[in-house]
């Protein structure tokens, strides 16, 4: 990993040297503004420009190598990839608010259905239990066991 | 070694040769006469070229050293894995 950082630093310094070469004739005033370019100006400018381009390309390459190395080691994740084992729900693209709302409904619908079913089952059980106690209460006087302890 | 790194090394080598060119350009293009005082353009080219040579050489040496270290580590790990398997 360190090798890519060193390479990128070298390429960055090379690019800065290229920029300096392009500006130096004017900054050091050995090229008068408005006058025809002298030989040193041609040499510096046409060395600086390719050096800048090549060094910028090198910088990009070294940084991409560094990023690849970081991804290989698991330090960085690839962008726009879903985690393994989590298939995306089919539906419209999540671009606007209504699309994301629909998606949310689709996700919540099975949960709400299961909850409703559960509540209905509980209600039925409760009704069944109530029916049982009422029957017991009604059954007691018919049995003719008043005053006795029922086991 | 990743292909990006290979091309990056070539780019660094180009920077090295650009430095050599800058170092020699005043005398090749003859805007600096031998034996006379150096003009501003010559001084600038010699300093910039020298710096570029130094930066590129240092980058090449350090990059190669770290690449060799990584390769050696990878070889050691592979050897250890093979020993464990056998």
C-alpha cells in the first residue's frame, strides 16, 4: 500500500514541476509579455505541459491502484453494490419520493398482514375463553350443588 | 503487480528522462553559451531538472523497494499456507 502512496506523491510533485515550468518564463521575467517567445520559453513550456499531463495520468493510476488495494484488503467497499444475501425488492427505481413510498409499503405489507392475523387469532382465543367461563357459570345452578365445594 | 502500478512506473520513468532533458536543454538548444555566466533560464532549468531527476529517482527506488517487500511477504504467506496444508 505504501508503494502507491509514494508513487502518487512523486507523480503529484512531477505535476507541480510541470506547472512551474509553464509559468517560470513569465514568473522569472526572462520572457517579456507580448514579445515573441524565446528559445528558453519554448523549451520550458513544451516540457512543462507534457510533464503535467503525464504526471496527472500517473497520479490517477497510482491512486486507482491504491483504491484497488484498499478494496482487496476490505478497507474500502465498492460503491453501489448491495451486500451479499440481501436481494433488492423488485419495484420502480428509487428516484423520487412516491417510488420510495411504494417500496416502503411493499416492505411493510407482509408485516402488517401478519400482525393483523395474529391479533384476530388472539381475539378468537379470548372470545372462546369467555364463552367457556360463561358456560361454567350457567352450569353451576343447574347442577344443584349449591353450598358444596366443587373440585 | 497491478497494471496501474506498471504504467505508473513508466510515467515516473518519463518524468526522470524529462528531468535529464531539462538539465541538458540550455546547452543543447544553445541559449546558454559554455563558459559564460548562467542566465536566469539556465538556472531555472538546471534546478527544476535536478529536482525532477531526484524526485523521479527517489520514487522509482522507493516504489521498487516496497513492491519487493510486498512480493516477499506474499511469497512467505504462500509458503506458510502450503506447509499448513501438507
